[in-house]
């Protein structure tokens, strides 16, 4: 929910445009995916 508030506030205060906010959201989701994928791979290797 914080993410929605941050995106709204940056657009509402005209610090960024919607495209900037969308690009940041997509970049954050991609980084989270890579991070979680690496963590899962390490956890699987530790159990072997």
C-alpha cells in the first residue's frame, strides 16, 4: 500500500509524470523478482 501512496504523491506534487512512476514500478518489480529468485536458488542449494 505504501507504494501506491508514494506513486500518487509524486504525481500529485508534479515531481514526476505518470510514465516515470510506471517505469519505477516496473523496475522495482524486476529487481524484487531477481532478488527473490537468487534467494530461492541459494536456499535450495543449502538443503542439498
